C-alpha cells in the first residue's frame, strides 16, 4: 500500500494504481474524456490534470497516466487545476462544438463560452477508437496517420481494412461522432472521424446478424 | 516493384533486429518511395501491423508514399529564409515546373518540396537540389537552377559551391606526394594512384577538390566494384582506413599535406569519405 494525500486527506492505495484510479476510488471526481476502463491510459485529452507537489515544485500532470508515489500530495481541484481544465474544455469545444460529450463536460464546469475560432472538427484525436480497435477488438484496423495539423485517424491507405470486422466499436467509444451518427443526412451518418468503415446499420442488408451499438441509431431511422 | 528486393531488405534487418524505420529507409532508397505493396509485404513478412507501418511512414516527412522524381528540390521556408523572400522563390519554382509544392512533374524529373528549416539560415533563402545547397537564391536564379539540375548537378557543383577547396595529399607509407600537376581534373592538379580491380591495373586520377567526386581512369570502372589502390611511388597498398559509413567498405587513407588524414571509400559510386584535419 502507498500512502499519499489527496486534497489534504491522508489515504493509502494499492501500489501501481494511477492517481485517477485512486481519486475515483475515494470519490474525488476527476473529469475524463480519453480514459476508458479496459483500455490502456493514453493521456491525450488532458482533462484529468491534477496538481502534484508543493510550492515551487508543484506541477500539473495527467492523473490517468501518473502512478501514485509514496508521500505524494495531490490536489484535484486547486485553482490552477481548474483554470487549466477550463482552458482545455474551451479548446475542446472550439475544435468539436457539436460533441454531446464535450458539451456535457463544459456545462458541468460552467464553461458557457469559448474564445477561439470554431473548427467543427470531427475528431479530437483522443485515440479511444484506436485503442478500442487494438485492445478490445484485437483488430488493429485503424491507427494514427501523419502528424501535427494533418494527423488523422483511419485505415492504411484510406481503403477498407482487411482486418476490420465492422464491429462498430470505434463509433461506440467516439466522443466526437455522436452527432455524426445522429446526423440527418444518411451519407453523412458515417462517422468520419474514427474510421473509414461504413456505418454498420447502413450496410445492414449485407450484415444481417451484426451487432449494432447505436441506441437509438438515427441512421437506421433514416433508412426507414 | 520487385517483391524480391523487399524480401532481401527484410532478411537483412531480421538478423540485426533493426527497427521499422531502417527497413523503410532501405525500401525508400531502393524504390525512391514507399510502394503500398512493399508496406503490405513488410507487414506480412515481419509480423508487424500494417496500421503501425503506415503510421510511421506517414509520420516522417522523409518518407514518401508517392513516387518521387529523379531530382528533389527543397525550398526552405524557415523563418530566416521566409523574411528574405523564400515564399516567392517557392512560387517561382511552382510556376516554372508547373507543379505545386509536394508534387512531382509529369516526366518524373523533379519533385518540389518545401521544408521548414535546413539549418543554413545565413545562406537564406536557400534551395537544396539533390543535396547541393544554393545560397541567396533570387527569383531570377530559379530557371538557372532548374537548367543546371537537368544538365547534371555533379558537373557544375565544383564551380558554384565556394566551399569546395583543393587538398594536397601524400602516401601514408612513403610520404611521397600523390599530386599530379601534369593532368588536371576539375582544373586542378589531381590525386594519382594506381588502381586495380578484376586483374586490371591502371592509373586513377581523382579530383583534389574536397566535395567533388570526379575521376579520370585508364580503365572503365564498373559501378559497385571495390578498387584496390596503390601508391605509384612505393607501390604499397593504400589500406587500413576506417569502415565507410555509407557502405561498410574499409576506406583508403591518405595524408593531407597541411596536416591530417583524408579517407575515401574505394567502392565505385560510393561517396563515403572522412576528412580529419589536424591543427
């Protein structure tokens, strides 16, 4: 067991767990976006930042990737943390304002406005779909491509992958594509951000006995 | 694309447990770009995942998934070059070659790319063609650079690059000068040694200009042949240098008159060399 302080409370947690796990276990809320149980921690969205250390040595770290250490002093809602978090939410909102997940987080943190240029991206590169595909579906059909501004997620060469089973797992976990999948135009109902697969529900006649994660699936509604 | 070539590259790297990047570099060197079938073959034969390979291939700018032209023109758009008018140079290249940056001309001769900094800011705006630097390029010089490249850049490099300088060398064994003032290569006295390969022996004259790879030989030397070089005076073989960084062949050492050692790779076509000047 490792002894540490979270928000001034002396606690002891199991060795090897992350700050996020410890905090959640003890009931301290930390918002997350790119974190999902069953997938490896990634630290992409930076929403889960917490402050560790004291005074001049204090720094912000992503709690989902940072393992607990003996004597560590963690603050999950300090002024600095909140300021950083709100900024991250604003940036996320700017790039993907249509995402229900991001909207919910924003309203929870009382972010009503964002000061950046609206982008309407269909992907925030959180990597959930990539990890879902690799770790849970054991397919590795999609991955990151390019870098910097042109970084994107998709299949190699933008063609339908041989190893993709059209499970729809990537769409299920995608925080950005919820509106995509509830889009009013059938051809845009395909989640563009996560994968170059056809929406399973649109190909239903070909994949009759397929599982569909969408509930409710508006793409199916459109078909009707 | 020849699958055999890719297979050989993979075989070579399997033994040394080399990483993916070295494999992709070798493939790019063989084909000039990364053909999609080659990536697929790498995935199949090395047990890696195509997604990972594709990710690496698209991450690094030095890898190209599209066939590239014979000559690569890189226009620097870094800050220093930018303020000195590099964007208009890039535009001029685009106009003259009738392609956009990142594209290849239809005749597969030129690929134009823009880079963010070449680390030669004092020379800006700088353009690099096949590894040759053109400093302080002006709009009007663009046509000239293209024409020179078409002619063959190695031929003119000696005159345009002022950093090329002549060196005088002597035999490391007898310390007799190897310079030949009677025969000129690149307009300078040449370095003369005796070269032998495939039971042929003859005089080999090398340019004494550091940075020039021009030679004159009695016999036609086929590419990729490793020459044995001898001192024409004491007839000792010039050998015992370090291994060439490019191809691994043991290099040929010669003493530089002003102090120091120059080593050159004896494999025909290899430009590997080492210049070590002492004070």
